[in-house]
């Protein structure tokens, strides 16, 4: 049985993440993962426990709240280990509670060091004078607000990529008749949601723009999902969305199907007809003006 290698992290939000990447490259680092604060270091999880692991992360995130942190100044773990990092301060009690909540089976494992919140800038940097380098970066500090927990998986190329995320504070509970549904907004389309799209023939994803993913779960099981792209306008690609300050919203769906019927009953109108647009099927582009 396969054992995916996972990590649980708080990704550094933009635009501060770009600054950290610049620091990493400046010291000669070649990071294989986006800038982050590690909650669970790399751990192998049996494939048949993946759902359990992701449920742990969602539950832990739901019990926390977005937190305000500060990264920097630079420091080093030398001489214990040749790592240059940015210190993390701010709401550390809440950060540690979140870490304790995710560091349980099947994600918990034996470590040879204590949990020290930090953002790695460089490691295994050869003959670099790490204390001197840390002193040179002593003035770098940036406040950040973290709003979600992300699960990463190491690929065959040894690069780490997001496979799931969960909002701090949990999703919004909606529903009637005793059938509550949790709507969670993130940036990662998880495997079970992707499978739902594939089953409905909506597996294609443009992948450009700013990703927005909304996943609906009932008792932990995905019952609906949506993806969108947003810049000055929002493109709702596969069913639901949020305005996020956009002026107009668009979506594409098969002509005459249940998606078009539902959307037109909720204020969308046909903007363009696309004959035999995908796999020989007719599609329509629907549009809606968003409230200012």
C-alpha cells in the first residue's frame, strides 16, 4: 500500500511570500516548497488513512481562528543544524494550540526536536557564515494574517504541492430540514471534489487567474463544489462563488441542463451561446452584474 508523504503548514500569504522567496534565492537556496510555517513536518501516511488525516486538519482548522503573526527578524539554528530562518512572533499561544490539534494520529510522529515556529530561508548552505547572515537580515520583519491550513504532498520530483486546505474558523453552515451543509472556501481543489466534477463531466480547469474553490460537505462527504477565477471580474467555472469585489460574474455550463436552469432562476442570464463548444456539446455563457 502506498504511503503519501505529507506536511501540514501555514502558507505565508502574498505579497510577503514573494519577499521570502527573494530572501531564499539571495542566500543561494533552492526551495522545493512555498514559504510556510510548519505544523506537521514530513510524515508518511498510509493511503487508506488519507481521509482521516484530512478530517483531522479540517477539524483543527475549524476550532481555530485567523491569527495575526509577525515573521522576522532572521535567526539560525547553528550549530545544532545549518538552517537560516525567520522567527515567528505574535499570537503564538493560538498557533501552538493549532499545532497540537493537527499533530495527532495519523499525522503525529516521533521528532528529535521541539516545535519552534519559523519560516525557513535557507538550509545546507555550505560554508556560509550563518550568524553573520542572520545579523545582516536583522531588520527584516513583516506582519501577516494567516487564514487557512494547507496540506502538502511531496511529488516524485521532490517538490511539495498543496492537495487540501481548510479555513481557520471552519466553513459556513447552511441548510434546511435538518440537513446542514458546510461550505468551505479555499484555493485547493481536493481529490474528492475533483472526482465529483469528473463524474459530472466538468473535469476541465483553466488554472489561470486567482483560484477560488468552494466545497460543500455533509457529514464530511463532498456533496457539491465550485471553482472560480477572479481579477477585476470573476469567472465562475463550475458552479458557486463569492463576489470578492468583482464587478461582473460569468460562468459556462451545458445548454439546457440543470445548471443553467438553477442559475437563471437565481438572477443569471444568457450572455453568449457556444455551439458545439466542448466535446461536441452546446454550452452557454451566463452573466450577472454584482452588487457594488
